[in-house]
C-alpha cells in the first residue's frame, strides 16, 4: 500500500512515447494509492466519466488478482493502473500523477522549474520512505493481517506494531518540518502535500490517530479537509 503499484506488461507500439497522450481507463480500488491518484485527478479538474473511465476492483476479496484481464495489464495485480488509448498501461501512483501533470500542467502540482520539481520530489521521496513504508507494512502485519497474510509475506504482529511506532516517530518529524505552514514544499499546495494528506486519511480509515502533540499535522489535515480532493475519503466504494 505504499505509494507504488506494479509492473506493466511489455508491449510493442508504432507510436512513440511522446505521442501517447490520451488516458482512457483508471483501474483502481479502495487502497490509498488508487485514492491518491483519484485525488490528484480531482485537483486537476479531471472528471470520471468525462475525462476517463474508472474500473473498481474489490481488493478485500482479491478481485484484482483473480481477474485475468487485469493481470494481463498489470502482472503484479496491484492498483492503480492507468490505461492509455494505445493499450499502454502505467503503474505506480507517483509516476501516474507525473504523467497526468505532463498532459494537464495546470494547476501545477509538481513544480514549475527544475529546482521546484526537485524540491517537491525530495519531500515526496522522504515521506514515502520514512512514513508510507513502515505505516503500510505495519498495517499489513496487524489490522490488515487477515486480508494480506494469505496473499503475501508479512512481518510478525510484534514487528508490525514496531513499524507503526516508527511511522509515528516520522510523522512527528514531518510535524516539525511543517511548523506554522500548511504546505511542506514551495509554500503552496503540491503533490507533496497531497500524499501526506492521503496517507493521513488512509490511517484514519484503519483506526490510526495522529501521534500525540502533532498540532501542526492536525491543522494541516483540517485545512486540506476543505480541498475538493477530500471528498474521495467520504465516497462509498
């Protein structure tokens, strides 16, 4: 459930990569990474049904890994996958969002200059490694164990609890980085804020709470609860 997805099935196309510009279908689920991409789409002003079609998979029952058609598009069976009009399939939530940014540059969420983009990617990478990895591994080994243990190797429940504690420590680190701001990079809303907001909400859905004393994060979440993308966490799947 970290901010990644699967591998794309190899294909041969007459078109060059530069010419592949039309997305058709977003294959998603209730997981945090598909929701992250959907949040990004909303912030870009892109609408399901108008700008792309969305296909939902029930990851609780493992539908995504049992659907032969989907496994042909993404052999790892993870979500999300963005399918283009020529059959190309893009996986990994972060690259999908960067691809969409290239097609729809406004409003800008990754930075407008090489330096700004490096700054945003720095914070996204740091958050992914320091918070998303231990938080999601901890979830798989504890609360999510009944769902994940039959499908993949998970650490022990004790190790899972330690990973949750490590993630909380890193959340405190990001609380200090935020300080009095509601933006972690560039002084404005970027993908770095979006991924933090998404995984805070993921935590809330599985019974997690912000670590004690993280008042900056509490303010950050409350502020972004008023953004258009926040609706993703209140929609029924």
